[in-house]
């Protein structure tokens, strides 16, 4: 039996979505979106629903966002705020 560490994700703030990321949508509230072989589970900040099971922290970066199938909250696992995205400026 593995020792599981449970991480509460946080809600994504307005303007925090990176240009190269997307949102995984949990279609069934009783099934995590991601399954791995790690020791960490990630739960929704609003309702505690399991969104990712057995995921190693290095895979749950600031680009990974999950919309909870139970309450609709968009969650992010990153513990640091994501800077608003900017596209490189064109120099002429």
C-alpha cells in the first residue's frame, strides 16, 4: 500500500491563463482526469473532489488546469501565481 499525499489545488484567477495551456474537463465527477503512478492526489479547492490521482508533482505544473466535474471550479496545482501571458513583441 502506498502512502498518499493529498494536495488541495487552488482556483485559477482571472488573467492567469498561459497562452500555451489548456483546461482539462472532468466529465465524470467520480473519475479523476489524470491517473499516474506517483504518490500524490490533487483535489478541488471548492468541493474536495479528486481531480488527479497518483500524480508526481513534477507533472502538475502551472500549465495544468482542471475544471471540476462536480462544482465547475477551474483548478491549478501550481503553488505560485502564474503571470499574465504575453506574446513576444514584433520588432520591425
